C-alpha cells in the first residue's frame, strides 16, 4: 500500500524496450531488491540496484494499462516506497494499481482539468481523493468525465506534475473506498 505522498522526484535513466522492459531510475531513496515502489503511481518491484538508483521491470499488462509507453529517458517520475505498519497515512490509501489513463485537457491558474474514461466517473466524489501519477489529491470538481484538481506550488515543484502539459497523459487511481462501494452496490442489484 501507498499514501500518495511523494518521497522523491526521480529521473528515468533508460528503458529497454523489450517484452519485459527494464527501467533504470535515478534516485537517492534507500531500497532493496524485492521492495515494492510506486513509480508514477504504478506499483513495481525493485529488481536491481545501481550506483545511481534502482531498476524496475514492467510487463505487457502494465504497459497496456498505464502511461509507461510514453516515458522517455530524462523524464521525471514520482516515487514512493511502500507504506510500513506504523507509518503516518498523510494522503489516502492507494494500491499502486492504475485504473485509468487520463489526459490533461486544460489548466486554469492552478486548477488542472483531466479528461477521464466516462465509465469511471461514478468513482469520483467531489472533495474526495484521487491519485494522479501517484500523488494523493483532492477532487475540486467533477462534471461529466472532466475532473479537476488544484495543485499548490509545493506540489508542482516537488512532483513530476510540475512538468505536465496540456495533452499529457496521467495514471489515475480512483479512491479505493468509492470503488468498493460501487462494486457492492452493483452486486446488490
């Protein structure tokens, strides 16, 4: 589990474009082989260590369900190590399982408007939680399939969201509690 409180903005050093992609990430976080780590909100396993950081692997399922195919060497990525029992839960409960790939439709001052898959609109609650590229954020508004979040300067400076541009793709993880309640309601029908 994760909280959506980003520990570090890492940088992609290289990506091997193969059936199982190896992604080398520059980071100062202390990790070990086998650790789970959220990279842009994607729960991945540390498979190797380098002098500059670590390596994670991504398979076909992950490539098809996330923004990973858009990543390039030099891109900044949000990093968060897995939550330990007893840690503070500063954001909200996140699993690192991407539900949707959204697109930044527009920016108005510090409000970012994201186009989401209409199928997931019921998962979004006004003033509820949403994970965008691994960052725990509060929903400012929801209209049809457009969700807005407000980003304070600290978030823009200390996460990879600061380099997001209109048209850019983001990994979205909808609030787990909302998904459970919706699932429960559909089973009761």
